[in-house]
C-alpha cells in the first residue's frame, strides 16, 4: 500500500477499499484506523481541506465511508 497519492481518484479508491475491508470484517477496526491515519497524514490537504473531506474524494467515497473516516480523523 502506497502512502502518498497524487491522483484524487486513486486516493479515494484506496480509502474506499480500506473502509470496505473493515465493513466486510476482513480487517480489524484498529488496523483500519492505523491505515487511514497514515494515508491522511501523508496526503494532508488532498484529503481534508478546512476540516472537511475534499470535494474531489466525496463522490467516490459516499456518505457512510466519509462518516467512518471523519470519526477516525477527529479522534
């Protein structure tokens, strides 16, 4: 798994896959949390702008995944 993504679609797909793996019980919450934090830290402004998830990522992720990612990042 790469940490830095330049293309918003690839970044969104990576985040989507991580959350989907958690929702399908393939990875634990702690593992998902660690992966998402690592990606958000490495990509900074590409993921969150002004405290909200980037509008370029939102359509790929959907409401449910965005809520899960927000919960992890806000902790």
